[in-house]
C-alpha cells in the first residue's frame, strides 16, 4: 500500500502540498479526494492512475527504515575495519561491502512502481549474501591485531555487525515480496447498457466505446491499457463467455451472484443472465427477472463498481473510482464503502473522488481512511492555475463548504430512532450490532443497516419540547412526522419515579399517549445504568489505565449491587475508592459521559455482555425496525 507519494516537477507545476519535501503522505487503504467542481481532484486521480514513475513509499516495504539501518551498518562496518586495519584486495571484500551498501541506500531513495520489485529482490539477495560474508583475499596491514572478543578476521567482524542489525531489519525484507500493483480505473462514463446492437456492427463482441473515449480524452501517449479501464460495457460479454466456458469460469459467476445476494439483496437469489435477444444483461432477484435497463441505476452502479474488484481478489491492486455515489441512496453508499473494506478486498488500495458529504459521515466509522481536500488557487505572477491538496479530517466542517453542502441531514431511511444524545446513540448502536450478530448466528437473518433501514436522530434531552409528534400541533412546534413517519422515541427515566409530578414525568406520560408502543422509557435512571456490572468494572479499569492495578473496590459487592435507579456517577465514585479520574457530575450522573461510553462499548462484544434491561430495550428497537422494513 502506498503510504507516501513524492511529487515530480510536472506535478509540482500543477499541485501544491504543504510538506517541505513536496510529498503527499498519510495515505491509507481508503483515500477520499474531495473538493468543489473544477478543483483538480479528478485530474490528479487520473494522473496517479496513469503515471508509473512516481517516487513512493510503501507500508509493506519500509523504505526509510531499511535505508536508516543500512546507513548504520555502513557506518559500523567502516568504523570496525578502520580499527582492524584491513586492506581490500579482491572484489568480494570489505570495500565491496561498503560500496554495495551505499548503492543499495541510493536505490532505495529512488524507488518507484517500475523498479520496486527489482530493488526489493536485489536488497533481499544482498542481505542473504551479507549474512554469509567471506572476505576472500583481504590482507592485514599488521600481523597481530586482536580485539577483546578475538575478532581478528574481517569475516567475523562483518558477521558480528550483521547479527547486531538483523533484528532491526528482518521484518522489513520478505523473500516473496511482490508489489508492482495492477490497476483499474472506473470513470464517470460508465454503464451496463451497450451503446450499439450486435446487428449494427461487424464485430462479434460489443464494443467498449466508453473505454475508447476515456483513453482518447485522458490517456493518449501513456502506457494505460484498455483492460485497465472498466466502464461496465464489456460485462455483458464477460458474463456470457464465463457462463459458456469451463466449470471454473461458471463457478466464478455463481460466486459473484452469491456475493451480491448476501451483501446487497438480503439473501435473495441473484442470477446474471446475458440475454441474446436484446443484447443486454438481465438480472433475476428472487423470483423477478428484469433487463438491466429496467432496474434502478443504483443497482447497476453497484454491479459495475464491484465486478472488477470481485474478480481480482488476492491481487495487489490500486483502484481508482470517479464519484461512486452517482445514483446511490445514502444508505447504499454506506453499504458500498463497508463492502470495499471487507477482508476479501484487503489487498486493494482505493482512491476515490466524490462530492458526497455522506461519505464523510460514513468514514467516521472506518479507521483506514484518509481525506484529501482540493482547492483551486491562482499562481501569483501568472495566469496559470495551481491546485492545493491538504490532508484533512473527515470531521472538518470546512470540507462541507468546499462541496457546497449544508450542515443538515436528509433522512431517507425507512424509520428513525430518536434518542436524547450522542452517548444514547452510541450505546444503542453497539447493542443493535451485538444483538443482530447473535440472531444472525442463530437463524441466518440478514442485518438491518444504519442509514438504509434505519437512522438515529438526537433530539437533545429537554429540546424534545420543540417537537410535535401528534397530527395537530401548535405553529411554533416542529412536526416530526414531516421528517419521518416511522418514529421510535427513547427517553431516560431520570428521577421521574421519585418525582411523579415533575414536568418531565408529565411529558413522558404525554409522549406515551401519543406514540404508544413506539415510545420507551429506559428501565434504569439513564441508559448507562443498564450496563452489566462486569462491563462497568472493565470500563473503569480501561479508563484508569496505569492506575488500574491500584483501584480499591470490592468486585463482589459491585456484582451484587443494584444501581439501576441510582445516579451512576456517584455510585462509581464511592465504589472505586482510589480512582484518579472524576466520575460524578454535580447532578450525580456520569461526568465524562463520552469517554465512559467509549470505554464501556469497547467491552460489549457478545450477547452475554448485554444486561436484561439492555436486551429488552434493543429487542423492542429491533422489532420496530423489522416492522418498518417489511
């Protein structure tokens, strides 16, 4: 995987980066290139795809680390033989060791896609030779020189140095290393409907005119091959050939159909059918068969984007995609990104241009992601344009301005789960994940996906009074049913049990009258009170880190404690005597809610980690989502 890309002079003439060495670093498995129209991102993507001479660094082959170790070895060998006073009289001698080490260091500084395999193989061969070094013909200036260890021969001295540095380099050099990656570019110009009929051409195969046009427009006078560009037009012929081919080829199509079924179509049987009557691909989903042009554009897009990936599994591959969000529902965008990051595609590195603010939200949940923003700038003294590239955070609100997005969300899911705040959402998100994993293992049911089957809305505690859930509402209220007609609302019980006439207690009664079964008050004081004692203890230990072994608490008492209706912050503060962190807010609730939530949810991994109260709540939510998606 590319971790760093050095700009040559041509790129520097058009793109500006803030690094002093003119490099773009912090590249990741998934790289999102985002910016306004005409900001240079697509041009950069195509340059990265077509150019083969970029100087690069790879995570799999630690160029800088190997160079540093070799430089240290070179220095150590030179110093050692200056001490020993040996002369060099043959080609396979100390001078050769020093010279070749210097050459290898220089080669590592010039590594690129074209020479990487040769350089790495040379490095491995040379390293193997060093470990069996024999300084044939080396002569000694002095007749008797003996070091404290008795190392009076060049062989022993070199082998001693090699042995010293071997632990530092053994993880960097692999004998079977191979990284001249294959590439695939999926342009904007793509589709599954052929642009001509078989009876209109002399050719036996449908022509990929999109690919021809793409090469003519973008990649003339480059080494780009037509098979490196996938537009979708050749899929009809590919499927037909494989279905009419050998068993292995037929099995490939079957596996792809199964993959689509499990990943995108809730285990409904999917069949790809090249229909010779209308020269187009037909798709059968469940019992219904339709021509591809009668299916939604989002489904066509998914097939185009994933087909070349599925059939290249296991290869080292750089994948370049122009605006994959085209025709995709936001929920389908999430599912697409999650699919890219599956283990089956772990040898792929992606570079994606986009205008989608949904991608930014989705990548918050994905650790192997880098965001690069592009801005169109003007050179100071000329009319030439230069584009500025910056490695940004996906939480940077300025990115939304670049793509013209507003700080608002459009809820297009089939139902919404309303919660008081962020920690309620994160707890329930984890509860749903764990519960769905459990029932999927039990009966094979497909999972419901966030932003597709359901979405969360945080209403902000007492701000619920601004919302109206009844059909008739005062003019100053916000009509919730105009955002989503299928709502499940959850509220913390807080102290309403002891204060039945409080404003909140009356509000909860009113909401239950309006929403009925679609309203739930937490069984505990707050959602944190639903945590199992074992999870509570693990969360505190994680938060205390180095102080964990010094905690003063009686585990047996906590396992038996009933803190369901107690202020949990006070309970923790009094139960864990030597805790260094502050856990109780002035109200007695958790002081560090988000940190505590993350520590707790990180320890909720299986069905057994859910308390009965948490399980009761998540089952109600799950059943609501299921009924809303029937």
